[in-house]
C-alpha cells in the first residue's frame, strides 16, 4: 500500500499530466485537494471498486466538476475500471474522462457536476434521500441504509 504522501502526489502527477496532454482543463483543484481527498477516500468513505453500484456505498460528489481529474485519479488509483489509457484520453470525445464528471460514463462517478455549487445541492439531496430511506427501513440494531454523501 502506498503512503499517504505517495498517493496524494500520484493524484497530482496524473492530474497535471492529463491536463497538459489535453491542452485543456483545470489542474489547480486536484493539486490542492489531493491530500484531503486521499484521506476521505481511504479512511472515511465506504466504497467497492469491484461493485461501484453497491446500494449502501458512500457517495463522493466533486462539486467543482471542472477539477474532474481529482476523481478520475482517485478512481484509477483505487482499483475502479478506469485504466491509464482512459486518463490519457482526458477531455476527448467519447472517453470515460470528460472535462466534467458525468454519471453513466465512468464507474464511481455519482452525479454529473459542472456549474459551481451544483454538486453540493446534489449531495444534500442524496443525504436527504438516505435519511428518508433509513427512517423507513432501519430498525434498532439493523441499519440497512447507512451511507454518507460527501461533497468536496
């Protein structure tokens, strides 16, 4: 397992390389958010790269979608079906790594984000839905619905 610093630096390097190759994109967000994203991803969020649609997974929403290389790097480095060849096709037509994360294109992307603030609103909606389902289905000692929605 890589150290925290190595993983955060890998996120930065992948992000810078992809933006440079595409001659388009925003490297600042992934570079600045790499450390906190790595801690969230490895220590707090429950997710499963082999089953990205697992119903009780925690949701990570990248609110500033223009910094999409952050989530693409995290997905790639943690075993999701996002090979290096897709990172190398960042911001290219029909790639799994469009300029803004798009649900349905890339396993592990929870919602499409673009306009600033949209992701926060989406994450709030996900959290409200989780609380509603938990109130309906959970029983003492039996938490069937127990997920978190995190916006970054």
